[in-house]
């Protein structure tokens, strides 16, 4: 409960940064207090009925009291409903904001090589939404009933207050015990669960290979113990929570029973009125019930706290970088300066001070053996990775410090491992932006993909996602069209001709020549220098251990498409 309390504080702090949120929370709290006041009326009225009406036989008073009773109940109900609506709206709007931030951070975290899937960030947002929108925070607000109830009990007779206080302390102590003994378990079970399910998802994506090589059994056997351990840990935590829950419920009953016994003893000694016995029992219940509810909803608190912590870590580690304005003396085109990068556990640099300038309207061909850092250079140039040192500037703007939605349309990128997203060919080429069929067809024509797309079962409307069954070559051609879409000023292609037939390779070459003619700076990785022979403006050769050199091509580049 203690750490859950800290987390509630953090949530409240985060919410209070947005004035609308703190307003809503404040209103919900005010409604909770008002509702408690209405409910408090009930035991007091009961006492009057017993002590005044029964003894005096005044049924008119009873009628008035009954009406008051009814009105207070209805008001309490209405306040509860309004409060629930407010909290649901709050949860909705917070979740909407968090989802976008979390997804953006999840993408950046995946780029930085994190194994934690972006999906987990979404699950965490859903968890927080459920928590805020459910009754858990309201239960916390309802705890205002506890001091009020204790005070009224004290005024009726100190013994009543002491019994109720003992019950409250017992239940709260149980909550703390529950928190301490199970939180570690819950946390490691939930972390393990996220990890094992991500692992399985990753392996199942290789279904062809698993089935073809008969590896499924072996993979499942390796995965199963981790999964079983994570589930068993979760079960242990739950069992412990169930035990504490049982004890908590009984504590409430015991408090009420004790209250009646003590009340009757006090009443026989004429210390209190008989009506107060019933009122005290009701008050004891309303003082302990909110604490019990908060303890019983402990799992929600724990889960929400974990989700909140993970989300905060994700957002803190992968916040969007501040966008810098273009440098005043920035060159047009792409300037890669002194890029050095060593893999996290590597001893030798993959790139060591690589420097190359790609002016607009030129082609720079990057050559080098496998593993020499060609793909890494492209990713660094696009600002997708953090270099150890050095910078990459597009039109004078550091590619690490830009708003991606602003720079993205100016970039055409074809990764080595081309992937298309769920959606039609049209949507994939058009980068899922507003539909501009003409621009999509123009990009497809330029990439030499238009005829191939025309032969697909449903042309541009054909489904293109990972399970759609397009061949690697078809995907690459569509990926090239996607790179060319919107006439980007920087074209970065990682082995665009790989896996293509002769016609496809010529089309890829023609596409790059056309982009150059249109003024794009082109940076192309290839294993086929013959295809590009005589067509490029500059060569960048990467060698082992980060060695590199730029060269003029053998023949002057043939300009124009
Ligand atoms: N995210 C990464 N983590 C660790 N090592 C990496 C990472 N990305 C690339 N490398 C290493 O950097 C080297 C260059 O990789 P890459 O740029 O893909 O080569 P290529 O020239 O074949 O495109 C390889 O040895 C590879 O293992
Ligand atoms: Mg590569």
C-alpha cells in the first residue's frame, strides 16, 4: 500500500500538470466527501428512530425521518454515478494521450535495440485506463469516511471509536503485509510473462523455418519452463492475496460483532442509548469498508503501479528528442561527418570517422563486404541510431534532432530487410497518409513496379501485409515505390536490386537515375557495382574495422535519366 500510495501521488502529480485533469479529480473528491456526508446521516437517523420514535411513539417524526433517509440515499447514489462518469472520462482522455506518447517511445525503444515489444506499452496504457476508470481511485476518496466515522463514534462513546480504530488498523496492516509479501512476486511474474510472450511471438514469426526444419518441438521445449515458472509465480502471489482477502473480510465482521456486544454492555450500564448500538455498528462498517475495499483492490493498485512505472521508464528513456532548427550554414543534401560507432559489446568500431557529403542531384554508391557497416551507416545517416560521435545533417538539420513526422516525407528509405505493413499496396506505397492515388501510381511507375502491381489479383487494392504472400522481390519493388513516394530530397536504398530479376534491377537503376535527375541526393548500398558502373557520382568503400575511403567513380557519371 505504501508504494501504491507513492504511485497514486505520482499519478496525481502527472495529472495535476494538466489543469483540466486536476479539476476533474478535485470534483470527484468533492463528490466523494459529499456522498460520505449523506451516508453518515443514515446511522444518525437510525439512532433517532430507535431512541426517539419508538419510545415516544411519534409516527409523524418517523415519516419525516424516512423521507430524509430516502432523499439522502438517492443523493448519494446520484453523486456516485456522476463521480464514476467523471473518472471514466478522465481515464479515457489520459489513455488517449498516453497511447500516442507510449507508442512513439516504444518505436524509439525498438530502434535502440530494446527487446521489450511495443505491444507491452499498449497493454500498460490499457491497464492504467482500466485502473483510473474503475472504482479504485474512488475507493481511495471514500476513505474520507474513516476519520469522519471515527469522530462521530468517539462522540457517541470512546469505546466505540477504539474498537473501530482497531479494526481499521488491522485491515490496513494486512494491506501492508500483502503488499510487502507479494509485490516482488507479482512484479517478476509480470516481467517474466511479458518476456516469454515476446520471445514466443518472435519465434512464431519464423513459422516457415520452424516447420520446415522440424524445430517447433525443440523451441517449445526451451520456452515452456520459463512460461511455467512465470505462471507458477503469479499463482503463488494470487494464493497469498486470497488468504489476506479472507482475513480482511472477517476483520470487518468481527469489528461489527464486537461493536454490538460492547454497545449492549454499555447500554445496560446506561452509558449509551440502545439506538446507538445499531448506529455504532453501521458506522463501524462505513469506517472500515473503504479501507477494506482499498486492500481488496490491492492487485489493481500493484498492477497499475507496475504499468505506470514501466511506462514512465519507457517515456523517460525514449522521449522524443528536442527538434533543432536547421543550421544557418547548412549544406543542401546530406552531410555525414565523422561518424563513429562501435556495437554495444564490440571491441572494434564498425564505423570509424566515416565522412561523406552527398549533394542534391548526385548518387553515392556504398560498397563493402558483408558486415562492413553499410546498413549501419545508412541507419546512422537517417538518425535512426545514436552514433558514438559524429553527425548526419540533411539540409543543415541534424537527423537525430528533428520531428520525424516532419523529416520523414523528405526521406525515401528502403531498408535491407523490406517489410510491408498490413494494408493495401496503395496504402503501403502512400505511407498510410491521405490517399493520393496519382502520386502512388507515379511512384510505382518510377520504381518499375506498376506493371507487376497490375498483375496482382486486386491490383493496387491487393493486401500487402506480412502474411499476404507477396514474394520478396515483389515486396522490394513495392518498398522502392514507397521510398520514391512524394519525391523525397534524400533517397537512401539498402541493396535495392537484391533478389530482383534482370528487369527489376534495371528498373531499380532507372528509378535512382530519375530521382537524381529530379534533384534528390541518393545514397545507395549495393553488392553489384557492375549494375551501377558509369552511373554514379561518388563511391564510398567500407572495409574491415571501420576503415573507409571515398573515390571518384571510374567514369564520369552519365547525367540525366
Ligand atoms: N544493433 C546492433 N547491435 C550489435 N551489432 C550490430 C548492430 N547492428 C549492426 N551490428 C554489427 O555491425 C556490423 C555491421 O553490420 P551491417 O551494417 O549490417 O553490415 P553490412 O555492411 O553487411 O550492411 C556487423 O558486424 C553487425 O553484427
Ligand atoms: Mg547490410
